[in-house]
C-alpha cells in the first residue's frame, strides 16, 4: 500500500472561491465548465474540461500542488504532483 499524498495531508485549512468566476476567462471573453481553487494562494481557475484550463496552467506556472472543487455540493481535493484525489 502506498503512502498518502503529503500535499493533501499537509493541508490544515481550506481556501474557497471568493467569486464564482474564472477571472482569466472573463478577461478573454470566454466561458468555463467548472472552477477549481488553489489551496496555496486561493487562485480560482477553470477546470480541464474548460477550453482554457486555467487551473492546470496555474499549477504549471506556480507548482502549487493542490486544488479544490469550487462547485456546490462537490467536496474533493486534487494533487497535481501525485495525481491523487481526496474527499473532505
């Protein structure tokens, strides 16, 4: 059995979306499918099902490893580094 993801287990509090928009998509005049919230800095970006994939682009630019779903009723975290999901 593998060890649990250190990035996920290190979280002590959860960041939530202050606004339910992807600011980068808004600036481009585009839409999004779902939103994700960076658990290190609070950046809100669109998911990989969205045209622009801003949440993943944020990870590649910053190496901030964990995002949470910003969707109502969804309670999960995703670690880009370890490709691991956790519910909370």
